[in-house]
């Protein structure tokens, strides 16, 4: 999972099933089946606009979500 500024988060020991969802939090916390934590002390996502891009373990595009001004990086 990456943002427009190149911050990345790798899903270690987690497999996201097709059509499943998970919330990825920037802060510190305990991972559960529905919530994963990046354990960062600084914010990653820009509140005005950003794009989160999800790629698989072979670096192939899976999905993205944008808000604010839209940029698409595939």
C-alpha cells in the first residue's frame, strides 16, 4: 500500500481475501482481522488530497482510492 509521496506499508503475515476490506491506520495499535496499524508516529495520508494504491506481492496493481484532486498512478 503506497501513497502519492512514496510512503509504503507492507502487509506482513496478512492475506486480504477477494472482496474483503481492512482498515489501515497510520498510528500505533494492535493488528486484528479488520484493522491493521502501520505503527508510525507521523501522519502519512494528506487530508486535502492523496491516493492510496494497493499492489500485490508481484507489484501488480490491485486497487486504488483517491480523494481531493485525483491523481491515478498505476
